[in-house]
C-alpha cells in the first residue's frame, strides 16, 4: 500500500478525513495520520513505509473524535453530584467526630488537674476533726475555670458543694463511727454541657456497698491527722 505524502501539513479529503494524531501506535521514528471514518474504528497510516494499524474504539470515544459527542447526560450529572454529596457528608462527619474527641480530652485533662490541685490543697491544710455540729470542711482552691465546679461526696454518699472529709474505718473500708484521725476525701469535677447541665467528669464509679455505691468520682485520697 502506498504511503501518502503530506505537504506542509495538508490533510487530504476524500476517503475519510485524515488528522494528525500521536504516533504511539506507530513504530519508532514514524509519523502518523489517522482516518476517523468508518464504523468499526480508526485507521492509521505510518510514514516511511510503516504498516497501517487499525484501532478499535468504543462508540463514545469515536463520537468524541468525530465531533458528534453530546456531552454528559443529565443522569450522569446527578450521579456525580450525589457522589460529591456523600463524600462531603463523610468528611464533615469525620471533622465533627475529631472535634468531639478533642473536647472530651480537654475536659478530662482539666478535671484531673483541678482534682489533683484540690487534693494537694486539702492535705496542706490543718486537720479538721468531725464534731457533733459540723462535718470536716476544707477550703477550695482558687482559679477554677469558668464552667467547671468542684464537689465532694459526703458521708451519706451525696454530692455536695463543700469539700468534706469522711471519718474512715480503713480495716472495714467503710465510714467510721467516730473520727480516729483518718478521713476519706472524694472529689467530683463537673463541667457545663451545651444544655447548661452539670456533667460529671469521672475517673471511676464507686462500688463500695457500704458507702456511695454507684457514685461517679473523679479522684479519691485521704487526710491524716499528723
């Protein structure tokens, strides 16, 4: 088969329309011209005596090359929008989850810091013995962040605003009948949630059947009369 000769890039017209396309399907060093006609694909002539190869293309690609493509259909556009929406929702959900994790971590860190500071402050104060009139009461620390509160658990297992000590029987692990120089200090830290309710930030749930069973507690310690 004769190899057509092109002068100054002229494109012959007649037996199909010939266009210059990349010569990735020709042998090395050969130029190519491609005929877009025909129903089964495109034919390519390779220069310098190269062989002609016929490439089969699907109908969509052939329509694009021939300039007869109508573009994306309405269903394809809707499908693309739906996929984009699903990806966006998943991304926003991941951001929301990460934000909640960071908030919870910050709350726990603050609660642990406050409870430890308060416990050390109680230990630094003078021993407050139980009397017939009042329970042992200790002062609170200063500089509690806005939205946070410090509480303690009293001898009845109730959360109270005062920092109170409970005379403790260490042998039987329960409140003592009288103050023998050892008091249990159970601290509870709360933080206002988005509904302005006090949410307990606890480390463990007390399971002592003799006292405050099921109460959420942030930190426990003991005050000793020295």
